[in-house]
C-alpha cells in the first residue's frame, strides 16, 4: 500500500456559526448599545474574546480560495506526481475539462439568523492522506463551491470516498464577526 497525499496551500475562507450562551448574548447586546460601537468591535474586545473562543461553533463553509497564491500538490508513494493551480479546475477557463469537479452554489443570504465568524487564513490549508494500492488521477474528484464572487475548493473525493483533512498549518490574516438579524423573508429576528 502506498500513501496518496494531497496538500492545499494558499488562502482559505471560513465561515463558522457561533453558539454563545444566553448570558453572553445579553452581555454583547448591552456593551454594543451602551458604548455605541459595532458588533465586531464588541466581540473582539479583551474581556469577551476569550468567552467567544470557548463557544460551540459549526463550520458552515471552508475551503481554499482561488487566488494567485494557491497551489495543489498531489503525492503518491513519496513522489510528487502533480502540481496545479485552481484555475486548472475551472472548466469555464479551459477548452476541455482536465479534472473531475463537483460544483455547487452557496449564498450567504441562506444563513440562518445567528452569530458568525468569518476568517481568512494563509498557509497549509489542508493535508489529505489515504493508503491505496494504485492511483488513477481520473478517480480524483475536486469539490468546488461558488460563494457569490468567490471560488472555493471545499473538499476532495477519491472514487466517491470523501477524504478528510488530517492537518493544517495556517496563520490568521483576517478575523471578522457578524450577526445576521433577518431570515430569508427579511423578517427581523432579535
């Protein structure tokens, strides 16, 4: 058995849904109204940022951004067999598709009313590994999400088996918190 290893380098885009407790929600609202500052500034203030870090969170979307800094490396049996950039995955840019891709659309308008953290990171975004007898590039499927004006590589499959990232090594370059107040019908939700 040889090891298939796929590394994603570049910039990532992540949106997490936060689940703060009732006391923390009330504290955030009180500080924002009394000091007349934005939600993002309140949530990143020193007394609250540690409490927010302890909140339960659910990753809504995460992936490698299509920027000039991205790079995808495919290793098999300790040898680099492929190095590519994300524009090579976009069939619209090519005469014919080079690789199999599953594309889906994602919109921020479908987010439920809640607290969210939007983060950008740079570095080793994901490292996928699996042991195989043999490797065929045609069995590799790249999962791509179109997020409004962004193209994200959100996952990789091999022969319909979803690969999971084993490690990352990133540096946070942007960290932004926001709260969605309305549902899909623009009804206000406190």
